C-alpha cells in the first residue's frame, strides 16, 4: 500500500467571523470542490487510495481496515 492519493483539508467560511474554518473533513480536490468547500492548499497530504470512500473523503473506518504504519 502506498501513499498515492493527494488529500486536503476542506474549509468553509465562518459567518460569525468571516474567516475560514476547518469543515471537519479531509478529501480529494474533486470531492471538496464538488461539495462547495474550499481547499486549504497548505494542508496537502498523501494517503493510500484504500482510505478514500465513495464520496472522495478519508474514511476512518477504511483507515482502520487498511492500516499503515505512518498516518496522513
């Protein structure tokens, strides 16, 4: 298993402060933009494609199923 998939933090606009806040998910560029979030480009990481669910986000259950010594 190799770290072959680029993933990013998804961020959204905080209406109270006007700043950007983490949306609570880590996913592929395609999934994040599809769902209306912004990509935090500084947060790029690489993980095995086995960790990505059908929606394009890192799924902790899949991480547990397909563990890797080093995490994202």
